[in-house]
């Protein structure tokens, strides 16, 4: 406060112009974010002003806090009056007060953490610094989400039952903005002072690849999102953190826009589910960019230090070599983790259909060569549509998650695989398993699901709980058959199980028809 009173008239005018300009930018960013509002009240799934305010407060300091308060008041007031022209003064006050306080606390808390643990604002130059930045980006929205959502509920704009999901959405929206958009602001200043050689071929190929893959993923719904990671890695190694951060921001904005309009590979049953699935992809995309850029920069720094110290100290050479190996190991670990995420189902956290198809082909070829049995189990949740209609999609998602984890922990061998096949269907691959073994596993899965005792009042069974029907097929792969034939036989067995009244197991075996 004393700082403001000591300013000269000219500095006052400069500061006033800066805050007014940033307040306008805040309002525009908020308007874009509110296009993607997916929950009651004023909780948006993507909150761009969080990324803007954190970047600017780290560049300009606390002198821009008035612009955050002014921009927050402007956009919140307009949105509240547009939603409810007859809103009470008390509700109007509490929502504005809470949201403004939350929007001020969030960047201030992140700035405090970063200033305490990172020297000279080198946020992205080392893996350690990036880890601290990620922690600050994730921790600071926790406090703001608590303040903001609580004030909205006290004002009567949300129900307490909406608190967990609203808090999570607020937190995730701000965290993603910190990870995706803030690095562009912070890295831009350093980028324009660097000398980077640009190849004409790369300037043509990279945008063409980005455009083509993005069109396939977000317009044609092709499952090739992992190709964007390859292009991103290329960009990181070739042009560094800033260009890769710009690429992350562009792809994220395109993905958000396409998904919000019902386009692309991330569109699920509801917009909330789609955006949450999309947000997990964007988080992986942003984290890969930040960690990989830091690893590359750290390796470059280690190599430079190694060359400089080579003639002076053998000990120093060994230390820098150790750092280099650590960076390379971290890079390999990061890529392995990303490959795992590409093959995971976002809701159930088990293998997805892409992973299932790949594993089925591998096991089919191996067991055909060794002439050993392969068993497939198709599992369908009985009357799940009724469950969704009766309890709602959120409870439906929880039900699918519980069942998937139950099946996963029922399987005892590392070679066995459970995957989400689609909707409420799961599929299990059992290598080296005959018809008798498949029957044992199917019975164990059915009993495990029954033991969950998930209430289902809108079912036809007497127990009024969730049950599953299982169709299984076991046989030895042959040259004249295809892997899909086993899946067809398992599907026919599942159909028989459902025809016989559900909560049943039908296991067949032998040589499938060609």
C-alpha cells in the first residue's frame, strides 16, 4: 500500500493505464472461458484468466492486483445479471466478493511458492524447477476453488451437493490454464533474445503435420492423438520451450473448441465427461512439453558445463555425466509414462480398446505359433442403461469404475488383461487358458461383482443389485482363422447369457468357424 502512495504522477498514470488494459484483457479471456461453462453457477471448465494473471503477476508483481479485482468484478457482474436479472443484492455481493478474493489469492499464493523455492524466476530451465512450478500451479487453485465455490454456495447459486464436482472443475480449469498458457507468457521474453536457425523444410512440414493430425483427431475423430506428442517432442528438441508451449496452447484451444461443439475423438456421452477426458489429454500434453523442455535444457547445460570443465577436474566431469544420465533417464521415464496414458481408458483407468486390439494381436500370433489355448471373456453390465437413467451419469461412471477395478484385481497373472471394450462392456484376455480355466475366471469375476453389492432399484433381478453377464470362448488359434473370430464367438456366448435371463455365464470352446 505504501508503494502506491510514493509513486509520481507520471508513474500513477502508467500504472493506471496498465491495470485498465490488463482488466480488459482479463474480461475478454473470461468471456472466452465462459463459452465452455459446463456446471451450474459460474464455474467454467477452462478458465483462461488464471493463466493470464499468474504470468502477468510474475512479470509485473503485485502492482497489477487491482486489474485482477476490476476484471473479476466486471465479468462476474455481467454474467450474474445475464443469468438472473432479479438476483438479490446479498447474493450479488457474496458471489463477487468470494470470486474476487479467490482470483487474487490464487496468483499471489503461486507467486509466493515460486519466489521461495526458485532462484531468479528460472521456472523452466531445470526439471526440479519445473516440478516446483507444477506444484505451485496445482496447489494455488485449491485455495481459490475453496473460497470461490463456498461463496457461490452461500449466495444460493449452487447446492452443497454440487460442491465436490464444482470444486474439482474450478481447480482443474485453473491448473490447466497455469500449465498450458502461463508458460507462453513467461517464456516469450527470453525467446526473442535467442538466435535459432529455422529450416525452410521444417517451417513447412511442422505446421502441415499439426494441421493434418489435428484435423484427423478433432474433426474426423481418428484415434491418432498420440501423433501430436511426436510432433511436440520434435518441436521441443528443435526449437525449445517457448515454441512447444505455443504449440500446446494452439492444440489445446482447438481441442477445447472442437470438443465443446461435439467434434473430435474426445466427445463422450455428456459435455462434462468429454471436457474432463479432454482435460486429461491437455494435462499430459502440457506436462510433456514442460518436463521434456526442462530435460533438454538441463542436458544442454550439463553438456556445456562438461565441455568447459573437462581440462580442470575429473571429478566435475563425473558429476556432470551423472546429471546427464539422470536427465536422460527422466526423459525415458516420461515417455514410458506417456505411452501408458495413451493406452489407458480415461474413466476406468484400465486398458482401452486400442490397447486391447494390440495385445490381442500379439497373443494371437504367439499362441498360434506355440499352439496353446487362448480365452476371451466379454462382460456386460446388466440393465446399465436403466441404472444411468435412474441414478444419473455420475453414479454410472462410479459404477463402471468399481466394476473395472474389481475385474482387474480378480485377475492374478501379469499376462492377463482387462480392457474397456465400449460403454458398459469389458473384455478380458486370458493367454494359455482352456475352457475349464475360462469358466473358473468367469465365475470368480461374476462373484466379485455381486460382492460389491452396488444397489440397483431399477433392475429385474431379485437382489436389486448390479450384476454382469459373461460370454467366454476358448480355443487354440489356427492358421485359417483370425483373432476377430474368437471375439465373435465370445460375443455370441454373451448374447446367450443375456437371453437366458442375465447374471449368467456361457462358456464355449473349440475351433471357431472361419
